[in-house]
């Protein structure tokens, strides 16, 4: 792909993220607690989630397997970072942690599947073709060290928050209750905040324009949903903590 063509693709990708951000403040994506049965055909939520997310770890790994014979240490670390998130997200999370028992609409599955194919290819191919940037000295670059630290922080916040939500369902035998403990002390959706931090960290560590577009996509998808979740909690629980924010502690 030529640089001019890839630039147009990236610009279009960013514009689409902005459109998604605006639309999701107007209409909730119809899955999970917002499933209403009006989105057409649907399937088992757990199986649908696995199908939707599986391209992310598979395609990214394929870029590495087919892109070169020898990867640098920073590139191997990037592979581990990506796969550590997406193997968990695609296969472990839907089986062992908290996935809604509600069906997943085929339209949502298809949109997520296409996004993951495109996103994994863009990020994986960028890492592969930029070997000269990611030599061993990149390990000591402040961008790599800062990004890795933010990635690890986001990973912890995301997983710990998901564990709290899982325990709610396991202990109360209900899908939804007021989550408490951990980062829920400050915000309604720390799991989403953690995921946004993951990809901000990824962007800084790789110093990649396609990674930045992905971080924008993550925020465009999760910020409106966090806003909707926060409003949903306030509407459904009279004792919901009034000082808790939606996504950003003390701000919003």
C-alpha cells in the first residue's frame, strides 16, 4: 500500500470513528443491557463475542508470522502486549468472566468482526514494516517506557474492574447491581477507562498513527457507552452514589 493510499485509509478510518462517537450518544448499541430484540437476527452472546473478537489476535499474529523472519525485541514485546489483551478478551473473558446472558445481534457481531479484521491488520502491518524504528534502542526510549507503563496500568484497571462485575453476578445471582470497590469508587465504568488507557499506552509505546486511530476508536465507542451506563445506573438505583462520575474521576 502506497503512503498516499494508506494516508487516505487512515483519514477515512478516523472520520468513521468520529461519526461512531456522535451516533452512539444518540442511540445505544443494541447489545448487553440495551438489547431489545429489534436489531434483527441474533445469536448466543458468548459464542458471538468469541467470533467477533477472534480476528484481533489471529490477524495480528499472522502479520508477524508472514511479515519477516526475525523480529526485534521491541516488536516481540508489542506482540506480547497485543496478544495478552486479545487472547484474554477473545477467548478467556467470554468463557470465565462477565458476559451478558442476552443474545448478540448479528449486525453488532458483523460490525465488530470487520472492525477487528481491519484494526488488527493496520496495527500488525505497521509494526512489521517499521523494523528500523523498533530496534533494541527503542527499549530505552521514553515513549516506549511511558506507553508500556500506561498499558500495564490500563490492563490492571480493566481486568480488576471486570472481576468485580463478575463477582456481583456470581454472588447476587442477578445481572446488575450497584458495583462497589476498586475503581468503582470514582467512576461507573472503570473497565472502559482501563481499556482506553490500554490503547493510549499502546499508542505512546509504538508511536504509531494507526495506534492513535485505534485509541480514538476505543474512546469513540466506550465514552458514549459509559455515559449511557452511568445514566442507566442513576435511573435504576435510588441509592447510586451521587458523586460517582461516568468515566473520568471527578470530571465526567
